[in-house]
């Protein structure tokens, strides 16, 4: 037995050294980058069950190791907000539904206006309606080919300073976003686009 | 019954004001300015009676009354248009005077507008026809003074108030 080991141990050691040397030589001779480039990573990843992999990850433990405050401190919020179309975002808000369905409506109802304001709103709105009715009659009688401008040039194009805003001046209506017609209101006049920069 | 504020009132803001709004505004102004003038005359009569003991009566045919009334009307309209672009009646109806291009009207335009305003009457009222038929709804005095009249009331807030009242009414249970 001892004689047998005396022969095999040196041979094994030699074989080990030879193998290591061969591997070194092969690795030095092979361009690993070129081989990796030839590997189809997509095919490899397709065989990986990512969900099973992720199921093993303890996200909570992972997040506990992350200092979120330091990460957020590095975020340039201004640059981030610059990329957000806030006007577009706000345009998507249905203010009418917001007022109808939330407590905001109750707040507005309780904080603004009494009977006088209500009467004034109604009188002004009625007058606008009558104005438009009379205008439709007149325009129909005159049979104009070209529609008359609906507002002064500065208020249509925003080329000039609009009139000094009164305390109750409204925001400018969007020209390309016509308001939905009231169920019992007469149809809006198509020949009259709303003023773009009216009374900012 | 809550008055309905349709969207058309909101979209009309900044547009040329129509004949009904302008006529109603003028009627309110005429009533308000005449009422103030009458009150002032009454106050003068009262003071004169207290001081001198003489009864003072004002006659419509009295040249002093006519001249001071006309001067007062010029002042009432001219000052209002020059300072704020709107009279009391225009504020009630939510319309205002601007320059023809839509910019803020200079004070001198307000004064000129009030001075030439009677011309629209003197030509058998034809001067006012422009409000109906002129493309920019400008009367004769607007054309001379280089002004226009537009809607300028907060219709958006009025509509929100209307919706809020409507929602509030809907929340109240019947009999509650």
C-alpha cells in the first residue's frame, strides 16, 4: 500500500501542475472578449426564470441597505419638473367633476358668494346668451361670407398686453379645447373661436 | 332655483361684448348717474333751506340744471372709462372698454369716448348700429376713440360656484 502511494502521489501532483499550466496557457491564448461577443445573451436569458430569481430576493432587506435620503438628495427635482408637462397634466383634470364629486364643491359653495353674487352670475350669463342670440339673428340677416372676429387682435393672438385684469378676471380659455356644451344650452357658434389670451 | 352658468359664458370672455349686455349696462349707468345727480340736488336744496331758510326747487327746464346734468354725465362716464375702463353699469354686466386692438385703453381714450358719445345719439341713434352690424361690434364713439368693448367677468369662477351649489343641493337629503 505504501509503495503504491509513493508512486501515485508524485504523479497526481505532477498531473495537477500540468493541468494548471495547461489551463493558464489556454486562457492566455484565448480571446475571451471575442468569445463573449459570440454568446447569444438573449438566448441565455430566455432560459433563465427571472421571476423565480426575483422571488428569492428579499426586497425589504435590500431597501433597508439603501439610503434613500442620500439617493433623493442627488435628484435634481427642478430638472425633473422641467420635463413634466404640468399644463398638459392640468388640462386632463376634469374640474367640473372635481367640484361636483369632492368636498371642494362644498368649500366653494360655502365660502364664495351669496344671493347677490348668484343673481349677478345669472344676469351676466343671461345677457351673454341674449347677446349671442341677437348676434346670430344679425349675422344671419347680413349673410356675411367671412365670419367676424370674435375678439380684439391682442386677445386672440396674445401679441400685446391684455387689459389690466380686473379682480374677477377669468383665465384664458383654450382655443383647441372647446368646452363641452351644456345639455340645455344652445350650440356654440362654430364661426367664433374663443379668445386665446383673454384676460389673464 | 340655482341659475345655470353655461360654458359659453366662460368661452366668451375676452370676446366683443354684444348689444344686450351693453344696452343693459348703459341703462344701469343712466339710472345710477341720474339717481346720484338727483340726490345731490336734493342735498343742496336741504342745505340751502337749513342755511337761508328759503325753499329751493329745481326745474328740468332750468338751464343750470341742464348744464350741470350734462357736465355730470360727461364726468361720470369719462372719469369711469379713463380710470378703470368700466362704469358702474359695465361692472355689473361684466364688460369693459379696451383699446381697439385689445390692449388697455389709455385714459385719454376714455375722455374722448365720453365726449363723442352723444354723437351716436345725435345721428338718430345710427351711431349705435355699429354694435349690431359692425364686424367688431364698435359703435360710432368706439370708432372715433379707437376703443372696443369686451366681456371681462369671471365666468369661470361663476361656473364653479354654480357647479358647487348644484353639488351641494344634490347632497341635501329630501326634507333635510
